[in-house]
C-alpha cells in the first residue's frame, strides 16, 4: 500500500491555520517524511503519526518553510532516546546547518544518523519492494522533487498451467521471480507459459517548489498520484514566474502533459484564505484533482 | 507599565499542548521577545501579539527549546517586508547559525538587523525610562537570565512648596529632574525642599534555565516579579541537578532568599500532564507564586 498524509499545505509564512510543507509517505509499512517545516513535530502529534516509525527524511530544498522544523524533530528524537537509524537526504549545506546547532547545544544523538547529500538526480533508496528517486525542479535555489515507486509485483502463477506442466510446488516461488523451469531431461518450461505479469507498482511523485517546467514531465510520466505546487491562482502568473512558483493552470497543464492519473495541489500562498478557487481553476484543465488538506491521507 | 505574556511554558519536547519557552515583555509601550522556541510565531498569532511591535529579541541560550523558532520568525519578518530595525541579543554562536541559514536560502532581510553577542553580565539596553540587563545562570551550556528594570520615576513636585518659594512654572520640569533653583539674588532653593522622591521603578527578572545557584540572588534581589524555572517536582532533585535544572523547592528557596515580591514558575518537564502539584510544592515555601500559563499576561 502506497499513501501520503499531508501535514502542512501552506507556503512561506503560516496563515489561516495552514502549516508549512510536510508530508508522510508510507510504502509497504515503511514511513518517510518529506520536508519538515516549522512545527512539523506538532503536526505529527496532532495527526497521530508515530515519529519513531520514520526511517528516512527527504528535504527538497533549503527554504525555511520546507525544513525549519527538522532540527527540532531531530532534537526531540534524541530527547525521546530514539534507537533506530535515521537517514536524511537533502541539499549538501544541510549538514553544516545541523552540525553547528547540535554542537553548540552539546547534543549527541543517541541513534545512528546518516546524512546523504543529494548531488544529482537518480535513485536514493533501492529496496526489494520499492525505490525512491529524486529529480531537479526549477526553483530559486537548488531544489528536488521525489518519486516513490513500488516495484512491479512478482509474476502471478497460472494454476492450471503449472499443474499441466507438472512443476513441483517448491519451485513456484522462483517462477514468480521470472525463472524458467528446467526438467530432468533438460527440456525447458518457459516462465511465460506458466505465469502472467504481476500488478504494476504504483508511483507517487512530489514536485516540491517549482515554476512551470516541462523538464519534470519525464520524471512523473503516467504516475498514479502527483503533488504539484499551486502557490498562486491563474491571475498571478507573472508573480509565480518571478518567484519560481506555479499557478493552478500551470500545475494542471503539467499533469495533463505527463498523463498522470491524479493530481494533488498544495503549497498555497498565505494571501489566500479560501482554497475553493484553486480547485475550480485546476479542475477546469485537469479534472481528477484534489486539494491537499492537512491531516488527510491520500491512498495511491 | 511593565508586564510579561507567556507564549510557551514547557521544556524540551512539546507536550500536553504546552509549547517551548517564549515570552513577551512590555515596558512603557515597547515589546521585547525573550526566547523563541519552535512555533513561537504561531503562538504570537494565537495570542494576538503584534509581531511588528517587537524591537528586540533576547535569547538566553542555545538549547533548541529556547531558540529553534527564531530563524522562522526572522524569515517571516522578511517575507512580511518588515521595515523597522531589529536587535537580537544572545550567545555569540547564534550569529553563524542564522547567517548560514539565510545564506543558503539566498535571503536578504529587508530591515536593519543587528546582532549583539552577549559576552558577559551587564546592561544590554539603556533607555530613558528603562534598562535591560543580563546575568549568567548555571546551566549545561552558556546561559543568561535577563532583568527588565523601569527607571526610577521623576521626582514629584510639592505644589504648596513650589508656590511658597515662588518658583516659576517653566522650571517645574527641571525640578522633577532633581535640579536646584537659583534665584536672581544668587540664593539657592534646594530641590528636596520643593519635591519628593518619585515612585520606584518595577523590576521583572527571567532566570532562564538554571540549576539551584545562589549566585543569581544579587541579580534578582527584591525584584517585583521573578520567573524561575521548575522543570521538576521535589522528588526529582537529583535528576534536576544532573541536568542543570531546578525543582519547585529550589525555585521557591531562591525567591525567598532574594526577597522577591512574586514568583512565576515555568519550563515544566514534558513528563508532567497536570501542573497542580508544581503550584502546591512552591507555595508551601514561597506563598506568592503563580504558574506561568500560556496566553496569560502578568502585570508587574
């Protein structure tokens, strides 16, 4: 199961009880934190996210609304005597920012903490059942989006066929991995005669902060769910571009061109009280759209 | 008028809807922020503190629960296009911590921002009507308490006497400043013949984080209101000392020995849900005590 829970859907200055960017992605029982604006640890308590379950944290870029809550969360992990390893991925200068703050406080984290600077696009985590990658976006400073990809499921046995070809049951597991079966007489039972393709793995992509940029399309192509920022409504397209952000119409166009299945929009400017117009404007171009609302879990 | 509004009364990890340390001290229409734990800017919104009114910020020490909200507040000041000067006082390494975070985000603050490293005890701000000083406390890392002192009011005219000595009214103002009046014939009307002492200025002292340490007594002697931390109840005195914190009984004893008029207690450990026992234990030793409650303003 792949899902994302929104902890903060606002940009920049907190407003209208909306919080800066943070979300928790769960895949196959693992929990990943994506961005960590100020107050994220409170949002985790508010929405009953078990902090100890977080094994990896991904920081898209070093604007405060995406990471000012990180040092507080790490500090709390320490005070709560966390023991599990923690992996952090983010732009390289993050290391120095954290190090100096831990050092002046004379804080030694009681768990193994590994920082992995993101240097270029590619795969960051590669596990048996899923992988996590990153891609650059076009923002004011170095910024990355993230893709969470379930791996293709194992091939499915065709029960009648495996019986027909008299394949012993101890070999079934290897059939699901795609192996052919070789009989004692040396003849080969081709894998595709007795199995069929497993279900395609689901994909969730988080596009971080970005202005309209078609270069992200190949990275999110056909994804099941894509979070794209819509900091501004359509009438502020000029401001969006000047500030390296996107409008509703631009997010919808990217979703359409990338043929994604569903679009989730967020990172709303603090100038907007109501979000209704965001949904209206995006849906006019790309129908299968939802507002990213805090505390809500979106299953992919 | 001297008053303090509590924005956060908890220590370390946020818990039971209590927030990390922060308070706003107002003197004579000026607003000063003392410590700035994570989420302080939200607490300011919650309790309708006008952020733009804050002219000076004082950070007691560099443990996260006292300053992790500072960079977010500065950043918001920038995004809100603040124009007024801002003065920050705190331990010297704070400069580097802020600088690096502003630099990686390519943030240029639109207002004049002056950092004043605290290097030793003494007067930090000296204005016509008040002064603000600092003193060291005994904590795990370099830590300072702060005193907010109204200056003695101007001397008060004795109406009958000034008439009796026929002092012209244009000189009244100078009489309140303590000057003698010299008549045309060279004879002197002594100031104390025609005026009396003005009201004594009020004093508020914030003792930051500290273990029991009688060296702070001279700095808070006879103060009208003193905030002293009570991280733990009496039965955890050993833990308090080991962690450079104080118990209820220790705070009460300091207040008693310093002959302060009123004691405010806070910085409660996250292990306590109810605060009733804190009030009971302190009051048993020092009666005029109040719990520091978030959102409440205590007039000195």
